[in-house]
C-alpha cells in the first residue's frame, strides 16, 4: 500500500531531491510503499521525477503548496498544547543551533597563526577535542529533540538519527560529521531545522539560519 502522502511530500521537502529510499529513511517507512506513493503523487502532479546521471524525485509547485497545507492541518489537529511544545522546542533549538554551526565550522576549518585554513585533520588532538564538543552539543540537544517527538510523533526518529551519526563519528567514521551526501550529523541537524521551520510555517531567514 502507498505510504502516507503527508510524510512522502514532507520527506521530499526536507531532502529537496531524493529517491524513495531517502524519503523512507526519514520516517521509518517501507521503501516499496514510498515508491508506490511517489507514482501516485506524480499522477496528481505533486511530484516530478528526473532520470539520468542523477535521478530522483522532487516536489512540484503544487506539491509544495499541498505539503504546506497538510502540515498546517496536522499541527492544528495536534492541538494547542502540541503547538506550544514545538514552539518552545524551536526556541531552545535556536539557542543550540549556533553552537552546532560553530562546531561544524571548527571541524572544517582551524586557526593557524591567526588565519583560518582548511582543517587537514593531521592534528589528532584538535580533531578529538572537536568531536568531544560535538558530543556536548548533542547532549544539550537531546531533551529538546525528545520533546519534539513527544509533541508530534514524526519527529521521533531525529533522536536516533543524530545519535547514530554521532556514534559513527566517535568510532572513527568522521565523514559522518558534516558530509552532505550522508545522513551525517550536520545533514540530519539541517533537516531537523527545516522540519521545524516548515511545521511552524516559518521561512528560513537571517534569524533562522
């Protein structure tokens, strides 16, 4: 059977461009069910497939409008307490977001003789300290992420996805820190940020980077 239309549309909103497997991983959906839903949504003009060297699905203009409307309905049906909890969690998320961005920048760049240079990861001590900082940010973020899952079930998987990425980094698979094409810590965090903005009907701007 096809997967939930909201989750499939929303998954594509978060991923931007993805195959069924990418969307299914966001919410723990069956990949085959997502593939069926994609085809049905394409028939309705809500998603569009691109084939070739880079293949995948994306939302159409109508698809983005329907996804936004479905999100608004979902939040309204969840009730005022859920909205209040998500708004409070978003406020805490914004406080932590700067720390996470700083840690990711520190992983990619380091200061040498007062100048910023690309981190070649030759300094084992520096990298180890930056990974510890990521762990500290994660520890601070867990209560907020957990509160989101309590308020709206589709947020539940973020805690596990972030923890999985951190565990890989700490185990030496450091590409899981910031690499864009993986479910790296930064990738999942960025998707969570986009999820919060879209759920609350906000636009990404200077105050919501």
